[in-house]
């Protein structure tokens, strides 16, 4: 998560993993030589307009392992978990992450809209 600029601490990550599992989501981890080199979470979501859909969230692969197929394998495993449960899968990527956009397009994802994300801390 740090490689993408998210300053989360190990305790926060552990808590977040627990919350994802409690909401019937999954967390996938890729390792090489006992070192975590990639991760992904996926969950089922629903919206009034979208209905039920799967969502791939937080796909991260360490810089030195990008291009090695780890991201593709993680995404494929997430899709296999989601497909029996939903008819569509969403993935979002920051507008500045052009490499991520090309990666998702190579997996068959199509850009469907552009939006701005707002957050209120309470």
C-alpha cells in the first residue's frame, strides 16, 4: 500500500483485512521468497442503479514484480471467486495511474465513466 502512497500501518491493514472478511470479501496475497509482493481484495457490492456487482479493490504489486504476471493472476483469481455470484465486475483506478488503466484494459475491462471522489472525515 505504501508503494501507491497510502501510509497505512500494519495494525490498520490487519484491521482492514478483518473487516473485509466480515463483509464476506476476500483478500489475496502473492508471495515470493517469503516476501509479500502483491495483494488484492474483492467483494460483492450493490447500488440502486447498478444492482449487484463484484468489485476488485486495492490491487497492488511491488514495483520490481510488475510485468511478471502477478497482478494478472491475482485479478483472475478474484474474478473466478466473483463470477458465480455476480454478472459484472467493477474496478477503479486513480486517474493518474495510466499503467493501471492499460493493465485493466488488457484484462478486458472497459472504461464506463469518469468521476471525482469526495471524502468527508467524521
